[in-house]
C-alpha cells in the first residue's frame, strides 16, 4: 500500500502542556473502599444502611457469635459515627473483608485498631485473630480496654499468604462496646498512614499523570445537598461535600454512594491531594453546583444552601493553599501537611442536564472564587452529551460567560473515535479551552485501545484548545462493577491494566513539547473490522421508574455476551447505582426512549436499536 506521511519541520504546531494527560478518578466500581483505599475491613464502623444499598444492614460483612448487636444511642463514639457494636462477655464478630476476603502476604505487617468502651470498672480483654479456612494467618493478639472510648492498636505479621482471610474480635470475661474496627497493611503506597493500596496506586503513578481529577463523576453532584446533621435527619445519599471527608477517620460521617454502596470517606480530600502530590499530578477537585446531573436533573433553589456551598468551596481553596494560620490551612497542617497543595484548577459541576439552571449557579460560584482567588481556573462543563441541544446550549452559555475551560464527556464506539479524529480541528481558538474529562470507546479490547490511540493523536494535534484529557473510569473492582469498560481492574489481592491502560501509559509518559505539523496521503492497510466488548449508551438510576426491559428493535429481549434483558448485569454495566434492574431505570427524557447499543460479534461492529421500556413507579 502506498501511504506517505509528510512532516513539515519548518512550521511549529500547538504547544503541549505537561499536564495534558491525567487521570479521572471516581469512586465507582468500588474504586475507594475495597479498592484504592487500603483498609481491609469492610463496614468498619457499622454504618452500612439500606439507604446505601437495599441488601445492607449495619452488620453487613460481619458474622456474629454469641450476644453481639449494633446499637444507635447516646453512648456512641461521636455524633458523626452513630452506630456501634456491643459484645457480651463471651461473644465475637468476624469480618470477611471485600471480594473473597482479607488479603495478606507472608512476612508483611498489618496494623489493627479499634475504638472500645467498657461499661464495668475492670478491663475487658479482646482477642484478635487473623485466619482463613486453613487456620491461623498470624499469632493471636490481645488488647484490654478499660473505661471510656479510647483507641487500641496492635499489629500482626502474616505467617502465610492468603486472599481469603477473616478478622475475628472476641470478648473474654466482660462486655464491651466497639467501633471503627480497622486493619491496614503497613506497606501502603509511599508508606502513608491511612494510606492507599500499593499495587493500585503504583499502577496509577506509572502513568505519570499530569493531573488527578477527583472525586468523580456522578457521585459529586447527585443526591441531597444538605449537611449531615440532626436537622436534616442525618441525611444519607448526600452529594460529595468535601468537609465530610477530612479529619480523624472515625469522625467522617459515612454516606450512600450514588453508585449503590457505602462510602466510608476514609479516602477523602486530604488523601486525594496527597496522592496528587505523590504522583506529581496537578490536583483537580470538582464540587457540586446544586444542580444534580446523572438522571436526577434537579435544581436546588435554596439561597442559604447555595451560599453555604459557595463558602465551602472558598474554604476548600483555603484548605488546599491557605497559610497554616488560616482556619482551613490549619486543619491541613494538623493532618500532617503544613505546605500548600498548590491547587490551581477547580471544577464546579458535572454533566448537568439543565444548562440554564446550572449556569445561574455556576456564575455565582465563579464570581465568589474569582473575587477572592483570581489565580484559580474555574472549570465548567458541557452537560452529559457530546452533541445535541443541551450540549449546544451549554457551550453557548460557556462562550457567552467567557468561561476559561469546559469539561466534555463522551463514551462512544471505536468507529466513532476513528471517525472523529478531527473533532477539535474546528473548535474556536478564541473560545473556552477544553478539558476532555471523560472518554472511552466501549470496550477493553486491543481494538478499543487502538481507536482511542488514533483519537488521541487528534487531541494532541489540537493541544492549543484541548488542555487536559483523561480516560474514564479509572478503576474497577471486578466483583462490584457498575460501569465498564474501565482502565485498571482488580480484586482483593491482584490488579491488571487493560489494553486501554497501555495506550494511556504510552501517551502519558511521552508527552511532547509541541506538535510537528504533518500530512498523510494514500490509504493505510486495513486489517479487518475492529471488534470489542459491548457498550450501552444509556444508563439508569433508581429514582423514578420500575419494570425495566431492554429489547432489540424486533421487540425480542436483547441478549449478548455481556448483557441480558432484565438482569443485574445489564444494569451494572449500564452504570446504575443499584444492583437489581427491576428497581428502576433512568430514561433521558421520558418514560420510554430510544438508545443505541453497540455490540461486537464476528461480523464486527453493528448498531442495534435499543428500546428501554420503563413504567413510572406508583406514588
Ligand atoms: O465515568 C462514569 C460516569 O460517566 C461518570 O460518573 C459521569 O460523569 C459520566 O456519566
């Protein structure tokens, strides 16, 4: 085949910033608890709740023996950690961790801690054992609490390697109250206390990310914007409010995650900033704008609440950058980081489907931030789609408001990525810059990775307009998948990068300084159709519909390798927050809508007309 690339070294193209390629981190697919956050005990503070997931109770992942019960009364550890466990004089509880269990490696140290309170005058000895079906994994240890709530710590050395460990805490001779039962590997990423799982953090660090966007995604701005306090009935399913996630871990009020599980917030804003610093990435937090996206589409109209969230955002900047003498800079210093975290960019909002309502609020956030911190770039977004009415309207509002940077998201077929290499060639050079905050072709095959690589050459060619780009989502625990494809996969003791990870690594570790203009002519050789895993361009939440069915154009239930009508697999892959499909579905505009399912078979990529049928929940 005759194929030529002419490189013109006499001209210079766009300059490429070092921060061009980064990572989009969201606590989806159990990316935080049971993932990047190295805590090995699941539901350590007994705060799991049916509001987090229908199947949860305060004793989820715990087995009890003898008289052991969860109590919610005035004897609690603190107001933000409301449940605790009582063990009678001769009882025990056993935690089963995540996935197959608690993973330990022979010869490594594990740090155990527990908050305990005894009601009697004497001591209440506790015996701690780490074991699996084959017996002891470490010699048993003891602590002997006495008196009011206090933290007790002890460490283990694992005698064997196991991925199916259990942790048992047994009382002996006196009743005792327990909370915040924790087990951490000593060997976390960079040896940080309350740290990150090393293999996962190292895989992310190996990308040499230019930036770290956190904490999501849909979990940022969905749910209630109320605070966690008695007045709001100890509101769960709150939007991601950063102040909930700092300070001593036993005082961080857990929350219901938009993706259908509990978030302990043990991995919170301090830890995210520190991880960004440790990996050399620019931190890029995103805060809720009081207009929910991701199918909830609700604009909160409460000036006092808006004012509080705007103040929280100013406080966040102070937490990141303020001097140690300032209120929030002091809190950062108390947590161990007196130096500033060098925050320069901050996102407000994520995928709002109501552009007018979003902009009314975004502009108030931006005005307050710019008045106090003109050095901060405030990032807006273009809504949930890569084209269409909301997208056009959002872009027009962004341009009219002279916004500095707009976050775009899209998940499309590999064919789309191949056909849209020129997407940014025509973007207005005078308008807002682009932060391509989320994108992926629908699959984790080599074909998908190749189509993304091809597309990235187009991003890079337009590096004067596209300033930041990140594949999404980053992490997936294979036993808790709400969304796929994902870049890095893991279970409780292993992790592996996808083909897409390798593409990202290649580009991210080899960021050029500037584009050298080139032109191609001729037709490159083709090697047959690109195939990949299934992807679904719609997704669901449990808000308003039930009786969901997914059928093909012929009305037959749609069955493919990865999706089948009406089962939980479909709902998880479609990005839902809950596990069972009959619980409800989000449909873009109406109770019934047409979407496109792209699937792969031996004939290559094909389009199917996909109909999502849902009936409104009664009441
Ligand atoms: O990356 C998964 C989800 O996709 C994000 O939470 C959301 O922003 C987008 O719809």
